[in-house]
């Protein structure tokens, strides 16, 4: 009989819990403040110099990537080429894109637009195009005055927000930078 009384008591507590949960609260509920975490600066040594492509470590100096190299580009330039499985090259002003054999599976009309403005920026279409093998993008910064830091190629989302840094090689004496890219659409030169 003890087991029956215990079972009845448990069921009564469960029922009471349901009734209390379904009813209106008798006291106001006050929100509890969320604890905040302390702000900690990233350690470039722990992250290998990359925070989604936002930090660069060159000769022991850490700089923020995303500062686009300031320039005065006075004209827009356009060029279009049909490039297919055999690869090809597309030049637009002083910039070039080399697509290797096998990077594309079919003939594709590719357009490059070197944009007039305050930075070296080239937009490619069709937007979102993917390469099976990385292509090589060369951007000239001959009309710019870079700081002492090395420059590199960055991918811009919406043509304004740096979202990726691309593996780059800066040829400072010739004032151009090469990068391997795997997709389109807008690239620029940054510190």
C-alpha cells in the first residue's frame, strides 16, 4: 500500500506542476542580466597571423588587413573574353587574370572591370564563378604609394567589405601583386 500512496503523491506533484505552469504568474518575472565576457585582443602567434584573413604578420609586425591601398584611379576599364577548358588570359588595363587548363569545364564569357575610384579594384563576372584549379590574378598598384608593409589581394563582398585574403606575392619593385583565386567576383589591393 505504501507504493500506491507514493505513486499517488508523485502524480499529484506532477499535476500540480502542470497547473502552476499553465496558470498566470502571481509575481512579475524580472530579467536576469547576461554576464559579459572580457574583451581579449587576438594573439597573432596563436592564430598563425590569420583571423579570417584580417591580420597579417610580416617581419614580426602585425597589421590589420582590410585597409585598402589608397590610390587615385581616374578611369574605368573593361574587357571581355571567352575562356574554356583549355584556359586563357584576360587583361584589363594593367591587370590580368590567367585561368589554367582544366579550371573551367565549358566556354564561359568572362568580363573584367577595373573600377575608377580610390583603390585598385577589379570586378569579375559572372559573379560566383568557381574554378576547379586556382587562377592567377595580377593587380598592378603602379599609381599608388604603398606604405612599407607588403600588400596583398583581398576578396570584397558587395564590393566594399573585405571577407577573404588570398595567397599573394608582392613584387614591390615592379609594383604589382599576384594571388591565386578560386572564385569571382570583386578583388582589391590591401595592406
